[in-house]
C-alpha cells in the first residue's frame, strides 16, 4: 500500500505497520476484494483523494478484517489535511481488543496521533479485562513516555463518543513544534517505536489467541457482536457519513461508504 | 467515596512544608445550619454526628463552604426521599489510635420508592508532619436500578496548600459504546463537557490522569479530572470560589434535575435492563472499595478501626 502526500518518515511508518500486519497474519487474511473505484477514489473537482485497503480474515481466524487508509484533502487555508490510518478488527470468536493507529495532520508543524488497543467489553463490568489486556502491556508506559517528549501534549477529541471508545491507556496526542524537522524527529524516534511495539503486542497477544482461550459462551459472543456493531455503526455515522459527502461529493461518497459498511458488517 | 485516594497518596510527592492547620471560624452559615438542624431534630436524631461531619475541619473556609453548600443542596432537594444516616457512630467518625489520620462518613439511604440508592459524604485527613498531609473531601450520590441515570461525584484531594486535584462528574451506569443514546441524553444534551473545557482555560488548571486504569474507565468522557497548581494559596481559594464552586453546583443541579428526579413513566424498565444495571453497579462499587479502601484504610487507621468501617461501607454499598 502506498502513502502519498505525507513525509518520508510517516510514509515509512505506515508501510512498516501494514507490512507487520500482513506478514504476521499472512494466511489468516484474504486478499483485498474492494472494487478499484473504492480502493482509490477522489472528488471529481480534484480537491480530495483517498485510498482504502481492506482485507477480511479467513472464516476460521479471529480476524474480522484489517483496514488501512489515507485521505488527502485540500482545505481553504491553503494547507491540506492528511489522515493515515491502520486498524484491525477482531470477530466474536475472541474478546481481545482491536488495534488502531491514526495520524491526522493539517499543518506542517502539528499533528494528532491516536494509538490504542480498543477494548471490546465494558471495563467497569469486566475489570479483569483491564488486567488481562492493559495492566501488563506496554500501552500505558508508552503513553507516559510520549507525554514526556517536548512538543507532545494530550489531545482531547471533540467527540464524546470517540472518547468513550478508547481504552484507559490510549495515547491521544497533539504534536506541536516550531520546525518540521522536529516533527520528523519525534515521529521517527518516539512515535514510530511506540506504534510498532503496541502493534506487536496486539499481534502476539490478541490476534493469535490459541484455540482453548477462544472458547466462549453464546451469551458472550452475542454481547461482543452487539457492542462491535454499535461501535462500527456509530463511527461510520459520526465520521464518514458526516464528512465524506463534503469531501468527495455525493456519488463517490455513497459508493465508498456502502462498501465500508459492507466490510464492517453494518449495512 | 475517596475513589482515587490511594493512588494519590502514592503518586504525589510528599509535602515538605509543615502541616498548616486551617481552623474554621464560627460564621453565619453555621448558625443557619444549627437552625435547620433544630427544625429537623425529630427526623434526624444523629444531629451532632452530622454536624461533626459538616464541620469539614482541616480545610480552608472556601473549600468547606463548597462542601457544605453541595451537601446541603443535595439533602434539601432530596429531603423526603432520604432516610436519616444509620451508620454506627464509630463508622461515622473515626481516627487512627496514634492520631495521624481522622475521618468522617455520612451515608443516607434512599426510601424504597425513590430512585436514590444512597448519598455519601466523607472527609479524610491524614498527616505525618513534614512527610505527608492529605485532605480529601467527597460527595457522591448513587442511584438504584429503578433508573439508568448517571450517578454524581465531586471530590477534592489536596496534598499541599498550593495544589489540589478535582474530580467532578456524572459517572455513567451503562456501556456508552453499546448505548450511544445514553451519551446523548445525559452528556451531549446537558453540555456537561463545557465545564471541563472552561476550567481548563485557566492557566493553573491541567488535566489529571489517575494512575488507576479502572478509575479512568469508570468516569464519563465529559468528566472534569483536573489538577490545580498555584504559586500562592490565595489563588487556589480564588479558583475554588470563582470557578470550581459554580461548576460543581451546576453539575449537581443537572444531576438533581435530570437524573435524581425522573418521572415515573421514564423509569419503566425491563427486568433484563435492571439486572444489567445491578451487575454493573455492583462491579463498580466492589472494585472501587477493593482498589481504594481495602488497600489504604488499614494502613491509615489500623486493622481494627479499618475493618469495622469498611464493613459498614460495604453494607451501605450493597456489596457485603
């Protein structure tokens, strides 16, 4: 997968993360089956361009699908908005968290990072889930380390729903610097290792659960399905359905959103 | 209850300045309190213990005023729905035998017909001269499973004259990812996040992140979890009076109007939903007590006092 319009460091990081996922999960993933006009699409007037890469998991695997994407959109100030994302979604044969890494940049000297293992159960009702997937993982220590780096501050999403979807150890950060090179440094020396480490934790602990750990009652499976569906549905509504028509026009947008909803299982 | 107490004790650096004792002066409000208490002396025969709780000793006048105002508002508005405090006296006011820690708890259960399970006010004072000085004041209100509405919590944790942690929230009682309507009804439509945003505009106020992952996940996405750090004590008082106090009173107002007094028709709930609420409420209370009290109280108050008090709290919380 290519990642144009972004800096070399960022492109490298995204490519590395996608490769890590595809290399580790290899036979568990089917090839991308999106039609070409959903894999790459643009606004007819040329003001925005995007690419989507979705690979579903094999029926027997715990992977529902993995999704990589980038969006490039010109904004009135003359700058451009660049979003690069990689997320993995597990199915109801496992309760393990999902992985997400997103970089949102709208100026050469500032950007927002989201790095998380998204919980798939209510943590107040299931405090043992916190112990199992967060207590002994590196997620929280990466959050703390990143916040110590000059130029990095916490960022709070304007959306309450987005906030409520994150884990308590999520890194939601704003990078604000004087010079672009500093941004590259931070991405290369701090963000990149953290993102790769968290993805590795996900690949080792969440994506490849041994069969005996994955035995789950009908009740639990149904709960997971309901919660996963609610999360995906609301995300598509709040994010894509709201923004895509403006960015890409009605026609392109509805085609793409339909394909995403189909992959997400929320048609 | 003092939810993040244990975590604060071990995460904040010990105060190096000698403990400053803030004695409360007799003032107008204590006269009003006495009058109100006399009027209700028939209902609440534990007046003197309630008064002792409402003294909120060891904290500044502004902070005490805030706690008293909030507790009074809560009790006045919910009057007919609340039973008198029936904690045993030794659980209402207790201290460490060696005098290094002192606390007071005030729990009032709701009538069977009301949506209130109980309201709880408490303060904890812990001091080891030149090592640590901790003052926690909190008020929480817990609803029962006849309603799904959020609870209310306000907590101030102070470990030095110039820094304080504030928690102000309507903690949700349903999974927000599974129930986005809940988010809309109680958080978006009430504009709850605006308080957090306004408070954060002050240069002395920054976000506070609890060391406990569980605590983080129990608070709503609109929670004010804030650290106030000032140069001079006077500034802290100003901030409490001019910013924290109005915000806390508004949030309590929202809770009283939207959550605590739900009309009968809104409160019809299926058995399934009630059971879910009960399970979740119980999980929250159990884990909170484990992480907070079970861990810290024995160290602060000694085994004997601690186990007696925790037993009484667990009973009130329904997690014995």
